C-alpha cells in the first residue's frame, strides 16, 4: 500500500489501519470468489436434478404418473386374487379328495362285508 497524502495531515501513523483494511478486502475478495464457485456448483447440481426429474417424468406413458401407479396396483391386485384363488382351490381339492377316499374306503368295506356274508 502506498501512503496517502492529505494536505495538512500525516497518515503515516495510520498505515497499520490501511494495511488491515487492505488485508480485510483481500480476504473478502477470496471469500466472495469461493462463494461464487460454490454457487456455480450448486446451480449445476440443481440443473442436473431438474434434468433427471424431467427424464423420469418422460418415462411414464403420456407423463401419467397416477395412471402408471394404478396400472401397478391392478397388476398387484390381480396377482393377489390369483394366489387367493389357488389357495381356495387347493383347500377344496383337499376336502373333495378326502371325501373321495372316505367313499372309496366305505365302498371297499361294503364290498368286503358283502363278500364275507355271501360266502
């Protein structure tokens, strides 16, 4: 820094203050540059996030997020209904199969008794 000449005043005693102000300005300039850089990085990240969201939005047919959700809910409901149908079918088959075994055993027992009595 150079000494400032003011007529009738001596500023040589204030050199420390002038130097401190100069250092403060330099520090503020550095911080400003740092903030501008951070701001630019943040802007790029926000722009990238917006681009990705736009790309995601394009991934849905006609941009219909709700329709896409409803489609998946319908598929899930269909799978659940099918699973329930087969569970009930297996239960019914087991019941009917057990009755068939009981009837066959009853007929076999009846035939055996009939054969024993007739012989």
